[in-house]
C-alpha cells in the first residue's frame, strides 16, 4: 500500500516538474503549486501512515499508545497547505498582471531584466 | 586664464626639491651603516590576533639593496625633475616614484613573509601605473595590463609558496625559515613550494617564459624604466632567490632549475636584443639577459658564486641605470629612440656621450671598471664548478652580446656621419646629465677605491653563503680573467660590426612574432574572454525555462552522484517490511485520484481543465489525510481547494486563451521522469529507516498536562508553535496585500481600454 502512495507522490513530482518547464506562464504557476502539494505529501509520509486514529486524547495515558497518528507532521503540513494556498493566489494574480503588461504569457519572452546580449564581450544594456 | 592653463601652471612646479627625500635617506643610511653594526631588527605589532607583525630585519643583503634603492633613487629623482619638467602629470609621476621607493624599502627590509608579500604586490601595482603612465596611448595600456597580469599572477603563486612554507616550518619569519634546516628540506610539499617560489620570482625578474613583459614595460617614462625595470624592482626575484639560497643550495631541483632557466633566459634575451631597433628595448633585452645570468649564478653550488651574484647585481645597476638615462636624453633631445636614425650625435650631445662611454666600459667589463671586478668574480665562480660546457658557451655568447649592446649605446649612436634631421638638437639640461655621469663615474671609482664598498658587498655575499670563506672583492687581475674579458671583447666587437646583418636575419624570423611567449600570452587572454563570453551566452541566456531545466539537471546529477558514491544506503530499500492497513480501499482511492490528476496534467491545456486536474491532486491528498489519522489537515485541504475555485474564477478571465508554444517536450519529459524516479528512490530510502517519533511523543505527552488541549495538532499550532502559525497568517495577509494593487491596476486598465 505504501508503495502505491510513494509511487503516486513520485508521479505528482514528475508532472509538476514537467509543467514548470513549460513556456506557458499559467502552466508554470500550476506546476509550482503541484510541487508544493507533492512536498506536503512527502512531509506527511515522513510521519508514516500507521493508523486511522487521530491524535485526540481523552487521558494522558492515550499519548503513550503508539497507535496514535503522528501529530507533528500534521501540524507542519497544515501550515504548509495554507501558505502554499496564499502563494498560489498571489502567483495567479501576478501572472495575470504580467500577461496584461507583456501582452502574452510566453515565459521565454520575459527577459526584461536580462536583455539579449548584442556583443560577445560587453554586457547588454538594460531597457528602462 | 582658462582652467587647463591653471592646471598646467600648478603642476609644472620644479620638483627637484623632492630629491631631498631619497638623498636624505641615502646619507642617513650610509651614516648608519658606518655607525651601527648589522643586522638591525625591529618588531612592531600589527594584527596580533593573526600573528602578523611588522617585523623588520636588515642584514647586509638588505642593506645593499637599500643603498641601491636610495642611491639610484636620488639620481632618478634629479633626472626626473628635468625629464618631466614640461609634463602636466609630473606630480602624479613623483608621487608614484615615492610610493615605489617606500614599497621597495618595505620588501627588502621585511622579515614577516606576509608583510614582504604586501610590499611585493605594491611594487607590481605601482609598476602597472608607471608603465601605463601615458594612458592615452593604447600600446602603453596594453603593456601595463600585460605587466600587471604577469607580475600579480606570479605574486599569487608567491603567496601560496609563503603559506606552504609557514605551514611546514610553523613560522612566518623569513630568517627562521631559511635557518630551519632539514625539516624543510625533507618535507614532501617542498617541490610544490619550490615551483610556486620559482613562478613568483621568475615573473618578477622577467625570466623565461615570462620574459616578454619587461621590454614591453619600456613604454614607461625613462626615469621609471631606469629605476624599476633595470636597477631595483626586477631584481626583487633575484633578492628572494638569494635569500632562500642558503636553505635550498644543496637541492638538485634548485640547482638544475635555476641554472637551466637562467641560461635559457640569458641566451634567448641576448638573441632577441639583436632583433630590436628601439634603443630602450635593446637595453631592456640586455637587462633580461643580465637577470638570467644572475639567476644562473645563484643556482651555482659553490660559494664563490655568492660574491659573484652580489658584485654583478651591483655592477649591473651602476651601468644599466646610466645607459637608460642616456637613452632618455637622446629620446628627449631628438624625439626618437630608433637606432636607424640615431647617429653622429657626438657634437650635439657631448656630455651624454661621455656618460654613455663610461657606463659602456663597465658593461663591457673592461679593466678599471666595476664591471671588470664583477667579471672577475664571475669567472672565479665559474671556474670553481664543473659547469656544463653548453652553459659556459651560453655565458660567453651573452657577455659578447652585452659588449655589442654597450658598443651600440656608446659608439653607434654618437659616431658616424651626423644626421641632418638632428641639426637643431641641443644637449639636455644638467639635471639629466648629472645622474648618468655621476653613477657611471661611481661605477668606475669602485674599482679604484674598493675600500668603501667591499665590506658591504662581502658581508652581503656571506648572507647568501654563510659557510663560505669569502675573501675580498678587489680584482686580482688574474691572467684567466684577462683572457676571458679579451675573448668576450673581441667576439662582442665582431657581433657589433655585423649587427645589421644579424638584425636583418633575426628580424626576418616572423614566426617568433606569432609563436613567441608574448603572442601565446595575448592569445591566452583573448581566449579567456571568448570562453567567458561563450559561458555567459550559454548559461545566462535569459530563458527562464532553461534556468529551471539546468537547475533541476544539476540537482539530479548531484543526487545521482551521492547515490553512486554510497552516501545513501540503499540496502534496506526492498528489505523493509511495509506497514499494513485496515483502510486499504480508501487509501487506494486516494492514490488513484492523485495519480490520475498528476498523469492528466501534462496533457491538459485548457486553463479551467488544468485547475480541475490539480484539484484532483488536492482532493486526493485530502482523502489520504482523512484516512491516515489527520482529519484536521484533510478539512483544511478540502477548504483550500474549494476557495481556490472562487479565486480562479476571478483571475482566469485575465489569462485569455492558452497558446501552445513550441518547446522541447521530450527533453522536459525526460527531466520530469528523472525527477520522479529520484523522488521515488528518496522516499524508498526514507521508508527503509525507522521513523523517529521522539518529538511527536513529546508533544503528545505534554499536550494535555501543560497546554490543557486534547487535540494535539491544534495544541502544536496555537500553543507550542504559535509563532509559526502567526508567521503563516502574516504570509497570507502579505500575499493579499501584494495582490490587491496588482488587481486594482488591472481593473483600471480594463476600464480605460
């Protein structure tokens, strides 16, 4: 079973990398989001999925039982989910703004900060 | 009066008074030498925490250099006050000369290797400024750059040698290192030390194959050429080699390298002197030749060689500096240094001619000159050792060329029919005549009155060869020396008579210009910029996807390297037992959802479809969380996926229709698959080691008694790690704050259009 979970995580990573290598800005954003989702799954997997029982305690003795799910990775992943959601929202808005300014969503043409060199030795001049 | 005039007026002040500084130092030094016994030591703290102190140690060898630096320096200052009288940049020139003198004094007085290195590099730097002094001349700039690259590059090698020496011996003191004995000789790092030391000294003293920078450095003003590039700075390599000679004298590597490189340099530079037409460049080639001879003499294993080194070094400074002054006078008066045009100047420039003849007598090593004394001890040094025959012939050739060069400077330029172009040429001012005459006369006087210099020079030789029984310097006029000098003189004069023929033959060898060391060096530099340009073009192409791809590939290669190198233990990969589940079906459904979303993503192009596809991955993850004991995480994930639909609905219209750009899909797919496989290997390794639950258990046991919360995850978020959660909320708030103005401008733009 774990093998299947690990396989699906690996597939998510592969798909995310493929998307983020795209020239389409929107696909890059989606790819980075998927990479975040994969990372969350990896962190969660590090805590192992040994049990169905959530870490809810009625007595102190419950804590000693190893049958409780790992609460630490859950807390970490919970934080990470919220942050990657905020990042995705911002990235979507930024992408839309970039597209509105550049007129297209081709990542390859977005090199305003790194102009194409016109001389083999001298650095290129920046447009304003 | 214009601003420019004011500047010229201001800088054209008479600079002669500045000669008081070196002359004062010289007189003080001579007095101190007669009054206070050597060696002089002084230790001052500088950076005590690093063990770097301003430690000075002046023995006879240092003192000899100090005498040269201040003595020749005085003459150079007097000469320069005449030479630069009409130069608007004279102030800058004198500043550089003063700085240079300070740096030279520092090098030869320093005992701490790092302090020595500091001053050593300073001399290279000032040499750069002086060679490029006529900065409007492109040739001068190129020469200055070349000299800087070579001498500073050598300086780096020297620094490495010093660091190794300090590591081996445990001290930075030059004296202590030279005296350290067998532990230094027997260290396995010694060959590396010697090689680095050689590179440092050979670059500075223009030895083969670094010899070419010195003739090019002749674009410096003549006073600087006389001072830096013949009398003092280029002898620093010799100075350092002489310093280390007592420690390494017995080594075969030391002996073979110095004799070999010294001979090659001396002979090769002498040959190249015949190719030159420029008087200063001829002198520069013969300086390189003399430096080669000095290196060869240091390499000689016997003790007489020490005296020969000292005497020849002193003699060379005393005849080469005046000859440079003579070349400068001729250049100043006629406007040319080409020996094609220079002839018959004896009537117009009689005093310059006298100086040239006096200096040339010493250079040719005629009796009654200090050069003869030097020749005498050099002959003695050679006779005391079984020198290879080829080296002897080489030296004979080198000395003959020296005679021929001396004859060119003293006879060819001044005798013969007068050149009508120079009818209005006048003798230069006394400031430019006194220095060459005085130094040349001193060169002659030392032979006649050896009592003044003998003690210092003999003491200096004892520094190089402490065990030797060194007699005095006064030439004994032995028959052997006389025969040698006569032999050299005859061959030299024959070479002088056939100078034109030899020159024409050698100048015809065009291959030397294409494959010589200088050409190779320039090609190396050009290649370096080409490689840099290619590298920039290939790696910094401005293509974001390309950067991403490169980063990923490098990361994967590192991972692969670590895996292959065995840093990651792969033995437990399949051996570990996998945990079993009761919720098998639910988890299976989750993995199917996740995989389906991920597998579909690369093939989906519509914006909304793509959002739905990653929604599959998100909901799949939520299911996974739900059935792995993490309901809180699952609910958060569900909510995020739902809110995302609202956000996407607001933003998606701004993206318009997707376009399918041409891109290297197969390559991208290969990188992606490799990343997936790497992830799987990583995860498999993670699962093959037991999970460390100690932190999880700490939180679980302390949640109820300390934070009074039953939901451990919530307690961690809002209590134990509350600051983390605060940060998370801040990130959400900031992203909203940052997105807001972006959205507003877009809305405005749409309204206006």
